[in-house]
C-alpha cells in the first residue's frame, strides 16, 4: 500500500468529515482486497489508467482530484 499525505487548510470545520470519508474509503478498499483480490487489482488499474489519461489530457488539479 502507498501512503498518502494530505495538507488541508480551511476556516471551515470540514477536516474531520473529510478525514472520516478518507478512512471509510480506505476501509472499503481493504474489504475489497480481502474479499476479492482481482476486484481490488482491477480498481487500482482503472484508477491509474484514469489518472494517466487525465494527465495526458492536461486536466487541472481540481479535475484530476475529481477523476
């Protein structure tokens, strides 16, 4: 697994909710990996392909994040 570092600066109290969302996604990812290794690998490959395509299309940071 790769570690991701995130810096978020905001005046709104959203960091806790965002952190919970990221933790939920990580938990779901772990459940998928444990349940079905192929599905996990497929999801990772789709993510990397979409990211590479977004870079190739020179999408901005916001669009890449949404992608």
